[in-house]
C-alpha cells in the first residue's frame, strides 16, 4: 500500500511540472518569473513532504536553504528584467 506522504509528494511534483511548463510559453518575462517562483515553491513543498515521509531532518534543512537561495535569485532576476540595478 502506498504511503499517504509519498502520494502527497508525488502530487506536488506533478503540479510543479505543470508550473514549470508555463515558464517556457509565458507571454511576458514577468509571467515567466511568477511561474518559476510557483514551480520552486511547489517543488520545495514536495521535498519537505518527502523529508517528513522519510523522517529526515537533513532533507528538510536542505529544502529550506534551497528555498532561501532560490527566492534571492528570483528577486535578483526580477530586478534585472525590470532594468533596475540590484
């Protein structure tokens, strides 16, 4: 029987793939940034759920650290696309 946490993680990863598919044909660069941000958020949520399923605190800490780095990069990218200096 499949574990509930693993099924939830699988569903989150499918949703993240759908969000990342929106990055490619986005009508504007800001729409692509928002889709990337949503994809990162959903992917990290799936990793956190996997960390709970496996009972591994290291996975949860790595997901939080990756989330902080990704959001900093997305903010820098948004400033670059907008034309403002960082």
